[in-house]
C-alpha cells in the first residue's frame, strides 16, 4: 500500500523517521523522553522552553554534551573532568559503598573521601561505565528472517539476528553492544558502548546526608537529600578498557560536563540527559487495568513480606544488616514505588483515560482504508495478553527465589551456565554467553559479602510459604519436589541445604565457574543439586515466555501503527517508550500544586534539614552538617534570592527508573543538578504522564559544592572540576 492510499502508514513513517513533534502552542516541554535524533525536529519547542544552544548538536552522540553522559547499567552518570571523574547518585553507588564497608569501617555511616587517587577503592568487579559511541538503525537486518514466521519461530529469528549483530559489533575489543527495539518491535537499533571495567569509588557523603529521610521521604517533596557520589573510570596504560589493576590510569573522556556556578530559579530552563529504564505508556488499556487491579497489589504485598523477613532475621546482627543493606534498600524503593504507582494511576484515572484513548483510536482506525489486517493483529494480541496472566503469581515467586537469594542464585547461575556452555556461543541464552561470563563471575565473587545463612533461609521460607498457598494447579512441581510441601519439611530441607553446602566459600564458587559442564552437573553439593532440579521449570517457563514474546513482537507493531497514526492525526506527540536508551527531556524549574490549596515551592533549603532533624535515623543529620548550617557560611553557593543554601529542586522533566543520576542541564548545557527521584503524585509516570503532578526531584549542584567545600572537604576534586573551593 502506498502512503497516498494509507494515511496510517504515512503517519507511522513520519514518526519512525523520528520527526514527530508536539504541535500544541503550550506544549514547550514536560512530557517526552526524546531520542537525541528527534531533537532537531522539535527545535522550536526547545527554544520556547528556554534552550540557548543548538538543538542539532544534541542529536550527535559522539559530541558534547551527549558523549559526556554515560550509563552505569541501571543508573545514569556523567563525566565531569578530563581525568575520568564521574558523578552519579549516592544510591546508585550504594552497592559499591556497601561492598567496601565492614562493621568496623562502615562507609555507609561515615562516608568516604579518597585522600588521593591511590586511595580510591574498587567499586567491585561488576561495576561498569558504558559510553555510547554509536546508535544505528538495523530494522531490516533484524526482521529479514522473521517476516512470515509466528510465535517462537519469530522470536528465534529476531534473537539470532540480534546476537549476530552484537557479535559483529563486539569483535571490536573493549565495546559492549546491544539491540533495542522502538515502538514494540517496529524498529530496531544497534547500540555500541565503550565498556570501562575499572571503576573506583572516589567520594560519597555519609548515608545520613546522601539518603537523608530514607524511605519516609522517598518520593516525597520537599526533599533534603545530598544524593550524589563520585566514581573514577580507569583504563590500561594503552588507553583501552581493562580490569582493575594498580597500574591502570584514569580514562580520558572526549568530553565532560561543566558544572554551573550560576543560581537556579523558578522558571529556568532545565534539560535532562539519561538512560531511563522502562515506560509502558503505549501499552494496551487491558494492560493498564491488569497493572492496577492485580500486578501492583501483588507486588506490594510480596515486597513488604520480603522486607519483613530480611529485617526480622538480621535484627541485632550488625554484620548481617550491613550485608543486606543494599538488598533491603532496593526492596524498599521498589515497594514504595509500587505503592506510589498504584496511588498515582488511581488518582489520574489512568485506566479510564487510556481506555477512552484506545477506544477512540480503534474507532478512527476502523474508518481508515486497509485497516482490517491491523485490527485482526490487535485482537489477536489482546487475546494472547489476557491468557498470559494465568501463572503470574507463581512466576513472580519463582523469579524471586532464583534472583533475590545469594547462594541459591549462585547455584542456579552455575548450573545454567554449565548447560549453556554445551552450545555454540551464538546459540546460548542471553545472559549466559561468553560476553556475560565476567558479570557472572563478579556476582559470584560478591555473594559472600551479601549473604548470611539465617537471613537467606528466612527469605526463602517466606517465598516458599507463599508458593504453598497458591491453588494446587498453579504450583511449580519442581519447587515442591525440592523443598517439600509443608512448613516442617521446608525448614528441615533448608537446614540441610545450607549446613552442607560449600558455596559459601568464594573459591568453591569460582572453581565451579570454570569447571567442565559435566562436573558442574554432577556436583554433589546440595544447593547445586537443588538448582539442577529447579532448572527444568525455569526452562519450561522461558519457552512459554519466548512463544508469547515472539507473537507480540509480530503483532504489537500493528497496534503501534494505529496508535501513532491516530495521535499524529491529532497533532499529538509521539516518542518511543523508554527502554534504557539515551533520552532527553526538557522543561523548566517549576512549583507543584498536588491538591487543593497546597503549593510546594520548587527549591528546598538547609532549613528543612534542621526542621526534620530528630537525632534518629532516618532524620539523623550529622553534627558537622548541623554546625555548618548554623554557621551560615555558604560562600558562592548561597541562593541570591532565598539568602541561604539550597538543597534540592523540582522540574517538570519526564523521568522514570534508570534516570537516577541523570544530568540536569541549564539553558547553556551546564550541569545544575542530578536527578534522583520523582514526587509521590507522579510515580505512575512510567505508565501515564500527568502534567498536573509530574515532577522530577534533583540534588542541586550548589549543595554538592558546598558540602565538598565546607562540610566534607575535597578541595582537590573541586579543583579538578575547575570549581572554587571556598
């Protein structure tokens, strides 16, 4: 069909050329996680919001400022000096801080400031800084062998093509490559990233500063958190990525961000560059309904129970509390996020809004020529999605059993890797190819520091009890066979498994990592045997998931074609759902009116730290901080209007998980803050952007500079960033 005969295809083609843009006069910023390549097409909106640079320059990932923004593989960070200095959130560096902590030398409690480069500490063998150097469309190559196929065959064809492209890309040593799909299987892009492997902790304030307010303040405004930390990336003397070595030298990035020394005020332009994880705004109305009615309530209940189990088992044991600090923090963040997401979707009536939009879209589509095939695909996809939810709860529990434990998870990784090593590398499962073995090794090395037998058994007991409570036809037979079907049998089994295993010894885990697959499979270690018996259930589940994924990869593009065509016909913005690729959001520093007669100012100050201080966690501001606030010596970082030191600020920037640590830039492209949170009213923005409520919360670089100058001094780092140390 030609574009003249098919307006749907014409609209889709325009969107996929990445020229889609908001056209409403008042839509100068806020909603939109834009691909950098889309920005020249929306240059007018950028300028209307206040941007003073050249929007076309933002489209080039190999030039400033985009090539200074990097991924940590779950968080975002930015280079801020020519010596490889990287700034990100404190909570993004928390794993590295915890890894370097002991009960006697608890860096979470006291913070860390490297006296010099020799004193910088390894962030761990799994720490990475990924610098995007190329982003190329590869749709035709990915779909060439998939067209005409269905289900698992479609999935496998896409999978084979993606792996082949990644292998070609990674033949260039030192790079990590991946394929991302846009608009749910409509378009595919090959992403090439320089993979820096020697990452070191340089600076982190105490947790009472970096996470002031903890879960009580999480997703709340006003915030008063100094949520920042610094890493440094190192390479071999030849300038190439290398594993940790004392002989390595600082990486020299092609660009780094300039830290602004200007004040930040309400109404100022703000732009965020980062790697948002996942959004679901283009999902079907039925998926919105499932999330609100079943998905989120189930997650809330499960995460709360897991936190309770870990905290009860580790209570009074300082070593266990330190070991599970990062795990508990992650679960608490996930729990509060799920609660906020549910609350926000209900407040914004997201299901009804999405259903009305979808109904209107389908009615519009029905009137377009050549729509029959699209409509058939959409109905088929809806039927598949409805049927797929039957085993969700059991799958969720099984995933936690395999993923939230340490030793059992290690055993599972080892058994699965041994299975995959029996295949050609291109035929291995994602996550278990040769390219992934370094990460598996890093996880195995760190397991001991994040494990306590009584805590792991308590967590497993909670998960297994929930599995036993499921209807019999939802039980995973292998779980019952390994652990038993009543509480007494489970307790006895776990005591035996953890008393007799040798996997609590790092050397044994690493021995099995390099052992022949037959030796791993024949291991008599009880946890290894348990993992081997659970493996068929995981493989069976993966097979079903791939069958579903293949069909949805084939069918969802029809839904997206209709949705994009409909929205383009209304002049509405079209951007791909976030998928951990580099995105830009732009808007302004702005206040918040969350409910009737309530207005929140867009900047918080150190006065709020004092007001919240109780002397007990999580409002236990350190004495040195309170003394500095009382002294009032804020120097050049003082706000000229408020006449005091700012801490955090609000914008209407479009963000979601993965944006943590993202650079917040001013109208000239200079760093003014780091994104670290969203407000409670808009946690649901991963599903729906509501401009009335959506705000990003960012730590002000002025607060960072003041802390590094007056409170926890690091004048050499300020000098490295060419900032005044006063």
